[in-house]
């Protein structure tokens, strides 16, 4: 099995683009106060979203819960820390997610479970 050929075949399926943000400590030069701020670490990276177990929204206060699994497929050489914010552009629409847990990294790709930001 030629890993490079398999990886190329998988990457040909990437129809989406993602930008990845991480929290980074930044210090105000004037006040010397350190705070957390979002920092863009990967820009416009080809990727693919997969939606599984789609179901209608379940009524539960205070917001409706959506029962689905969202998985991001990405090149294996991109580092995505758990809890990173990921903006995915698909068909001109931007969807905001946070990564949950460690990515499953394979020689040909990686898979990252995502959680939608906000409420349904």
C-alpha cells in the first residue's frame, strides 16, 4: 500500500476549508496584565466535515439539544490542540466549532470530533 497515494486520494475529497484558533497568553505591554486571547494558528486549510447520527432537535430547557456527531477530516501534519476553535467554510457558509478531545491521527489523515458553538 502506497501511503502517499492513499493520502492524496483522501485529500481529493476535501471540499471545505478551515481556520483554527487557539487561546494564547498575551501580556499588555503597558499594564503588564496577562490575559488569554484567540490566536489564528492555521488559515484556510483544506478539510472535510462529516455529519453522523442526524436527528431533530430535542426539547430541553434552556435550549434545544441537537443529537449529531460532527467529525473533521484533516491532513495528519496539522496540529490541533483539544479545545481549539475551528471555523469551517462550506459552500460559502461559515460554521463555528470547538474541538473535543485528542485527534485520531493516521498516516493518511486525522479525524477530530467537533462540537457546534452556540445553541440550536
